[in-house]
C-alpha cells in the first residue's frame, strides 16, 4: 500500500515479484501494458512491471498452444463418460436489429441497429485504447461527436434504443460502401446425446453465457418427457459462423465498460439470444423443423475494397537467382550443432505476398535418409522461422531461415530449404523458386 500524490492510499501489484511466488508457472501472470487507471478509472489498484506478449509473441504463442494441447490430451485421457443418444441440430438466421423480445414482466422491447459506445474505444484493462477514452464513459466530448457526425449522425431512434450507451459509431446505420456491421446473424443448437452445443456469433461475458446455458437447459428439461435432465451438459461455442462483437448482460450494459459498449444491438441483446435459443431448443425437443424461409446474410464478396496492390517487379542482384544463398550456415567451432542450438541461412528472395503458399511452406528442414532428403519440419512448426526483409544496401529481398533445433530432433545430417514465388510484371504468370543451404550435422 502506498500513498499517491493526493495522499490517497493505493494498492500496487508487482507482477514480477508476484510471479516469483508462483513456481508452478514459469511464465508471468496475465499482463497489462499500462496502469489500470488509464482505461478503467480505478481508484485503488495499480499494476506494475506487467508487460504484454511475454517473452515475445512467437514463444507466447508456443506456450499457449502447448498448454491447450496438453489440457486437451489430459481431458481426453481422463474422460469416463460416453456420449450416447441422438444427434440433432437446429439453425436459423435472424435480423438482430429488429427482434421483439418479451421480458419476464411481459413487457415487449426491441433490439437496435448496431452501435458501438465510447467504452469500446477505451479498450480493455489489458489492452487499452487511446485518445482519452475510458471504460464506463457516459458522455462523448464535442470533438469526437463532430467526427462521428461526419461519418454518420445517429438517428434519434438509435440514440433512444441504445440508451444508456452513448453512440460513438452508429455502425448499424452506416451502409457505404457496404454495411459496417452485420444485421443478419446465425444461431445454432447442436445435440450430441446429452451434450448440447450453443453456437453463438459473438463473445458472451461470463454471466451472459451462464444465463444463456441455464435458460436453454431449463427449456430442454421442461419441454421433454425425461429425455433431458440435470445430467445434460450445455456448452457455448463462441465466435461461430460470423462475428458480432460482445454480448453483455442487462446489468453489465448499464455500466458501459468495454464489453457492454461493444454489445451491438442494445441493452436487450442477451434477452433476444435467450428467447431465440429457447425457441430452437423447443423445436429440437418436439422434432419441429425450422423453415428455411426468412432473412439470409448478404453476399458482399463482389463489393470488397482492396487497397493493397499485389507485388511485382522483384529482381535479385545481377548474376544471382532467387533462392541463391547470401549467407550460408555458420558452423560452431565443433563442426556440428547440438540440440538447443540455432542454425540459420539467408537467401535472396522475392516478396512472400506473391503466393502465401497456404498449401505449402516457405521454409523446411530436411534430413538426409540414405540418399534422399526428407522434410521433417516446415513453417507450421514453432521451431522454424522465416524472416523476410529488404536489404538496406541493395533494396532487394532477403529471407532468413532460423531453426531452433528441438531436443527431440533425431541426430543426423540436415539442411535448410527455402521456397518462394515471383513475377516480372503485374501481368506476368507467377513462377516459383527454391533454394537450399549446405548440409550440417546435428548430434
């Protein structure tokens, strides 16, 4: 506890020291780039020495992926219950900008055209925005209102419908060059025996998700003749089929923090989801098919705007071909690499945007087996990196391949290989090239 400049007490949390007290977890706790004060308006807490993307974005991705994989395997191996019973589903498209919702009080309300509030611009506690916006803002200063109105001044209907959210961007009323926010959303319920999956096109807050799950489970139990019971498991699959930002509870909506300010369709968005999912649940229990008529999402593929032109005209230095080595393997003094070392080579290369090689790879590690080179790692593997840049002296492209040799790598002879594409003019066909480093030993 420390006193700040105005002599008020504050509790400061030092993530670095706190992490030392957590030997089970070698990585720092969730991190925050700045003091919480900047986005949350907190009066009490400060978070110190908390930096994001520890220790870097690549290794952070690896750590997260390994944890997810390990947990998935543990869950699979420890599973004791068998899913038996029917497989079924119901799916429907809904215009979420204009749903009539009957509340428990029998009052009928409606959802709204999509809109974002100032709390959206404030960002989250661990990912703050800029320009002075704060979560929970109930007013928008005249400067930002003026900029907003240049884009689209919200209608009075929108202002009233979204209340208490102040409308920073009335995306549901903005249609040039195409709609700025989705109006037609899909919802879906899937049954795998006693497991019920609710496919939702957004991110539910914890309490919003809990209320949706409980409402659907209660509907399934009450509508069936014992087919569903307390052993029925209802789970939410978020960000499914499309994306419509966040869904907060009515109580959270009144606070207008980030998630509430990002709840597009007004204060009754969650109630609309609950109402419509209960309809799907009853239809599934009663064996009623959902009619195919109704709204369908627009096909916007023909009106997409692409401002980034494709690359063309790359060329290597005179007398050199793409794929040729600029800097070959630098061998350790022992003459071989050991596991944990990093081997690297740099190739003359064209812009990787000619072909993203989504069905291939920009980089590979090959191991010599007999007289054949066999690919054993590619750029899907987090031990292998390709870094492309423009050479400062020649202004021509270079691709550096780095292989952090895993502990589980088999001892043997290896080489690094680079794949790429280029074309001479914007109308020329794409041609492909390949290059390989010298061979090296790993022991």
